[in-house]
C-alpha cells in the first residue's frame, strides 16, 4: 500500500512539474502561451516579449497584420524547425514586430526574416533563446534567458522570456 501511494505521489509531482521533459524526451521550449502550449517541442510560434509587442512565427504572405490577437497564433505563420536535439534547436521564419503606431495596443505588426536558436537545456526545457533578423541590410540580434516563476496562491507557475 505504501509503495502504491509513493508511486502515485511521484507520478503526480512529475506530471505537474512544468520542468518535466516532454514525452518525446527532447527538451521543450517556453512559448509564453498558457495551457498545454506553455512548453512545446518544435512550437510553431513563440511570444518572446511578454507584452505581445513581438512574436516569432513564419511568413504568411501578408505584408502586415493590424491589431492581431495573440490567441490566434495561426495569423503569425509557423517557425520552420531545421534541427531539434538534446542540446540545441534551430529554426527559420519571421519575427513579427509591432510598430506601436498609434500605440502598442493598436499597432501594426510587420514580419522580418529571422533565424532562431534555442540552447542551454535545463531539466527538459531550453532556457536560452537567440534570434537574428534583418531590416534591409542591417542585422539585429537578441539573446533572451528563460525564467520559471513558481505557482503561488494567485495562480499557476509559468515560464517567461
């Protein structure tokens, strides 16, 4: 009976832990989305800003998106993952950036070609996201560390870039 209880407790804590590796055994990537999409292997979309002013996705054929809703991630296209291993992941796609005109809530998103790399896996989760994009001939580069914020009485735990 004690053994069965111990196994049940172990299984419950392992499944509840957001750091647990995804069923495939490969590290997952925080997407900043809630629910089951919070951590994914080869996610189609990553919200890396926390405030919705930028996102990583793919080209959709649209030159811009006015006031998109982040809940509908399809409008941002899909990242194309070319590599996903136990140590790093690489993708190509687009970075969608809000121009903030007239303000961040009502701005227009424009896509730019981007290369993405995830690395530094810890407990089944990639904890570093690097990406480069170009506007004209000028490259821009960003490196973001992921942080886990544990659950509190106010809500569940979550990952944030």
